[in-house]
C-alpha cells in the first residue's frame, strides 16, 4: 500500500510538460526548405516556446534551406545537426518534393523513401522526439505554374501529407498536419475577404506571417502544447488570484500581476487570420474570470485599453489574448522577437555558408590532425556566437508587471 501511495505521489509530481514532445532541457531543431528559411514560422515557434510557456530550459535552432527536399536534408543531416545536438526535431518537406506537377505514384514513392531516411537519421543522431510535419499548401489564387493548377498541386501535397501521417504512425513520432491547417483557414478567409487575400503568399508558395502562423500552430500542437497561458481571477469581494506563472496581488476589482508567461504577440496580419482558425482558442488562452460582480456589466481595463462585458461573460471567462488587440505585455514580447530574429538570422549563414561545407573536407580532416583542429576551432567559434545570441534572447525573459481593473457599470 505504501508503494502504491508513493507511485501515485510521483505521478502527481511530474512536470506539466511530461505529456508533450518537449522533455526537460529540450533542444529543438526546426528543419525544412525555403519556407522554413523564411524564418517566420520558426520564429513563431521559438518565441512561443520561450515567451508563452514560462520555460527557460528549451533551446531552438532553425535549419531551413531554400529549395531543399527530404533527400537534400538526408545528405547533410548528421553533419549539420552536430553543431546543435538536438533532442527534438520538426520537419517540413514536400513542397519541392512534389516537383510542382500533378501527383504521380512515383513522386510519392520517392518522397516516402527519403523521409524514411530522414526519420531514421534523426533517431540515429539522438533525436528522441520528432514531429513529422506535412507540407503546407499553395495559394488557390496566387499559385501560377504551367505544369499544375493550384487545385492539382494541393491534391499532390495532400498525398504527401498522407505519407507523412503514415510514417509518423510507423516510426512512433508526432504528426503536424500543416496542410489541412492552411487549407481550411485559407478557404474560410477567402470566402469572407475575397480570393485575392493571400494565405500562401503572393508567389503562391511562400506564405507571409498569416499563413506561417497557421504552420506554427500545426507544429505547436504537434509538440503537445495545450495553449494554456494563464488564468486570472478577480473577486469583487475578495482577493485576486492567478495560475502558475502569474503572481497576483490586489482585491476588490483590481489585480496587480507579475507574469513570466506571456500571451503570444500577434501582428495585425497574424491577428486577422485568427478569425478563420483556432489559434487563440487552442494555443493562446489568457483567461480572465470575475467573481461576485453585482452589476449586469463591467468595464475591463488592461493596461491602457478598456472593453465592456456582461456579468455572464466575465463569470464564464474571457480570453484577453483574443479580445484585446494590444496588451501591456506586447513590448516585452516584441523585444524577445527582435532577439530571436537576430539569432535565427545568424543560424542560416552559419549552416549554409560554413558548417555544411565541412563535409567537403572530411578526408583532409582525417589525414591531417592540424587541419581537423582548425575546422573544429571554426566550428566552436560559430557555436559560441550562436550561444551568445541565444543567451541575449533569453535575457529578455523577465517577469512583466501589469494591471487588470474591473469597474462595475450600472
């Protein structure tokens, strides 16, 4: 009986990330083609993991490469990942693998062959948690190729999505359905905003921030994030309170908060697409609940912005991240974005300009210890620079003070 109680207590003591793909001290490699190299969805993932979870143990490195296929990455996998030694990886291939033509079984067979080698290669170098992502989607208005229509190519990408899903099940990895995340939101957005509203980018292939937010959402869900940023409770007759990551003081309608978990900052184009997807509902919930409100309505002031809600709405809870276009935490998040941008901007030339080319000198390094030492010195210098930029980004993760005020309205 004592052993049973001990086991039960151990289960209860497990950290909140036990069911995610992000174990303690996770090192996340974001891998893909030019869409990854755009450093948008990769930036969104990294800033989310750092700013929204309250965890400082996660590190991220983006390995995007313009024009790449699964075959291309398989050739550089072991060499390039050696500078980061990831334990977690997300993959996003298929856009170039589909060759921009209508689907043919030979395309699928080739893609499956190389994605198998990618998944096996990742496991070989010590990646224990993998999110196999499907390719995204091309824009139904702006994709223009003489070899395939947008509908034909999205059908081809859907076939490759199914291959990724099958391989994820076979290799016991997580799966990110990037394709459907984009297709569903694109159809809904264009139905309301018009066909010219691009979700897949004006070249039809490379999405802007709106489409890349959808991509990030698919991967964040694949990584097992539950979207809970925080809960704040304001009691009109008592003390205010907050969930983990939010230190709350105040009473009688005022909450003075210090947060280490921040709502995800949405730029205007990103916020627009949230009307056609469930990003805020599934991944960006910062909920305010008001107890013991005696009037039918109340004004909520968060920072410098105010909105009115009914007693019923406030009792059940409102998602501040969705309801307020601006928040007093935005500036801190923006500073984190700037620092992550600088880090990821260095990672691209570090890999493409230097590290990947070390493969060309493998025989020289084996034959000449001095030459090998010189290459290693260069490698360590670049790793040191990347780690410095990473540290500068983490330095932005400080508690932010802000206030929520509830004023009853007659």
